[in-house]
C-alpha cells in the first residue's frame, strides 16, 4: 500500500489483482462524539474521479474517516482495454477494495450519479456491509438519456476544452462557479489510455438497467436521496416515484433548489447540512456557513441569470431569490428569459 505523495491531498495507491487503484484516505480520529460507524466511503460519477468530492471531503473528515476511490477504469486508477465494465464487475471491485483495506465493519456509503447506482447495487448485494446509504442524483431513475447527458458523453469522447465546458454548463444551474481547472482536469483524464473505452463499455453495460424504483425496496439500510432541483443529467422524479421508498420511516429524500447535477459542488454548505443531519442527527447549517469558504457562502445565494447571454454576472444583472422560495417557481422557469436591466441585449451593452 502506498503513502501520501507529498502534496496536500491524502493520496494513496493499492494493488487489487493486477490493477493499481488510486484513492484518497482522510484517516484521522473523528471529532464526532457518535463514533459507532465513522467510516464514510464516497463514490464518484461516470467519467469523474475522487477529486470531484474535494468541496466537501475536508469538512466531512472532521466527523468521519473519509475514503474516496478512483473507481477502477476511471480517474487515475488502471483502465483495462479488455474488461467488460458491467455493474457486477464494479460491485466486485468495491468488495475487493474494502477487503484490501481490511475494512470488515459496516460503512456509510455515498454515491453520486453512476456511483449512486453502484452504491445501491452494492448495498443490495452486501447489506451487512452498509450501515447507511446516501444517493446523490443517482443514475437509474430513467431508462432514456437526456440532452445534457448526451453532451457530457460527447465531451468525454471528444475532449476539447470547448466541448467539456459546454457539457459542464449543461450540468450546473449556475455556470459562474465552473472552474478552468475542473474543465482541464476532465479533458486531461479523458485523454488517458483506455479512458474512452472504459466510459463507453460502462455505458453499454448500463443500457438496460433495472430502474432505481425497482431496486430501492431491496435496500435494507436507512437511505437518503439528494437531488438538485434543476438537474438535467438525471432529473429528479415526481413524488409518486418514491412512494414505496418512503414507506420505510428511516428513509428520506431531499431536493436542493437552484442546483444542478452536483449538489456537493454547487451547494456544498446545504449539501453538508442535509447529509450530517441524516448521519448524526444535528442541524449544523449555521456552523457550516461560518466554517466554509467565501466562495461556498457565495454559492448559497440562489441566483438567476439571463438565459440569452449567460454573462449577466459581469453586468450585475443577477436576481437573487431567498433561500426558502424561488421567485420564478410559480411560472415554472428557473432562468430569467431576458435580463431585467439590459433586456437581454448584451451585444450592444
């Protein structure tokens, strides 16, 4: 097992079979008084990497030991050109990964998008190894694709800066917080050997998935589902979809307004408050608001911008909604059609 590589991230490597696997391990004594199950494993989405969780991992590490793998075939873990990347293959990988780390007690498992689908299947196959389950914008809600997902796959196959930026804009509600580093990181990773094969093989393996609704009833651990209200990659279902799921009083689902596909990136303070309320039973929003960064606090503002120009922030034409109410909810739109101050005519501004 490798050790930290000298940078600021707790980066490690292990060998599983013949494959080298990268992961982050925030391994120190948690400050949480409830220390019964302090091990939280975070799973990234399709085409992503362990770094996707960096907005929230340091704060979560104050309460739990945090382990975040680059799932085999993604990030900087090995990528085979001969494997069939089907769901049972990823479930076996996660089992082997935990075994290799000598983790023999129940974990808290949290997965985003494809990682949420994997977390669900793992919790069904090994319910005695999962104490609690958190699904963030989980895949498997719909059997059909979306326009935003198609753009994301296209950007992965043709990873130019422009393609990736367009795909990321389609994922986020507020594109102001998309960083150049995140775009370039995705672009570089998708140019690694066998990265495109892995992504397409995974997609082919998920062509006919059982819908999430059909699987949730088989999940025994208490489960929390978090969606961004404005997610266009895996749009949140209507309330009827989760009726059977909510029959278990230990289960819960939350939606975050003014938020796209990655709540832990777009609204990290609100995401952490929901997650920690579920896990340790405390309302920590005020404390988190004080402890997080200025940019995180700025993300808490519920902003709308002009749909026509997407440059409203440069001209101060953003409209801010209160936390508890969307000013545009009653007309069923989440972007201003034309900027109030410039009437959408930015070309002449």
